[in-house]
C-alpha cells in the first residue's frame, strides 16, 4: 500500500501544485511579524484572486451589512486565517477544475464539494464555534483525493464504484477502495494536503472525514465535515431520508452536540446559497 500510494502522490505533485501566491499567503499567516497590510499587498498582486476574495467576503456566508472593498478590509473584518482559507478555496478550485476524468463530471464533483463546504460552514455556526477556523474550505476540499484517483487510476476507481453498487456486501466508496486498491481517497487527500502545507485542521478533515473518531486532532471539526458530507448527499438528492446517504457515526453527533433535526434547515440553506458561491469561485 505505502509504495503504491507514494508512487501515486509522486506522479501528481506537479499536476496539482497550488499557485506560488497561495503558498506564500499560507506561510505569511503563520508569521507573527507579518501585518495585515503585508498580506493584503501580496494578494492584491493577483487581480483575479483579489476579485474572488472580495466577492466571497461580500457573500451571504459572512453577511456583513457594509460592502468590503479592499483585501485589507476583508482581512480586518474576517480575520487572517479566514482570508487565507478563501485564498485556498479560490486557488484549489482553479487548480482542480482542470483535472479531467472519465468517471464523474466536474460539475457533479464540485456540486457535491461546494454543498459540503456550505453545510460545514452552516454547522459550524449552529455549533456556536465562533472562534474556530471556518470549515467551508475543508468541506470544499474533502474529496480531492477522489478526484486524483479518478484521474490517475480510472479502471480501479471504476471497479470500486461498481463494488459499492453491485457487491455482495454493502460498501461505502472508501471501503471499496481499501479492498481493491489498498488505500482510499482520504489517504490520497491527506497526502496532497501535506504537500500543500495546508493547516492541520484542514488536513485532518480531509484525511478522516469518513471516520472522525480516528482523527488524531481536531475531532470536532472533522465530525462537522463528516456530517456535512452526508447533508450534501441528501441535498443533491433533494431529500432528508438519511437511509439514502452515508451513515453518520454516533461519535460525530456526540462531538458536535447535533442531531438529525439539522437536516432540513441546513439543506434548504445550502441549496439556496450554492449557485451564488459556484459563480463566485468560477469568476
């Protein structure tokens, strides 16, 4: 398993490298000597990225009454880490939208991913985690390993998908991947997160979103993304019938203090917000 996974990651590192400006902002956020103005100046060097950050900052996700018209103002109001996350979201979306595959349309992939990000953002607010890092980006990127697998090993990935539908036992996709490939999309995503030097909470959410109890750290955040993934599937199907989506681990309910009563409210909210956010990321 380790060798095959290492070979896969080695093959795709250059294919999915984040832009230099994104890596620079990520590093700057962790430097206590870097100011808000310093970060704003770096982001402002990229007009397209600047426009996306301002559009996202003014979106319903944040709900500010007054318009944010500079990156520095966005950093001041939202916070350096939140703006860092928006930079990651915009950059990752651009990086991955060019990764082709024959198993799923990019429209379907991003539909689920954006819904998961929006659901994670909503659940964070419901849980009252005002001081926690925003989980929109963790939800947005939770399945990046799946996209890499579909691109690099389409035949094996297709067999795994078929096993979830036609196998003698009930398998979720990550379980079918483990059985047929020897690793799963969470393993791949976690390694990509490492290569990108993503924040630790984000790496944990990507690497453990199907089994939050096993996450070494940030178990509450991972649990939120775990629940958000199921809610995103329900939203895609336009139903609140949990039997039609991946089962939620009791551990996740315990960690978050939530229960299935959140389904309808969150589903309605993310379906309303999806089109706006998708357009913003696609600028």
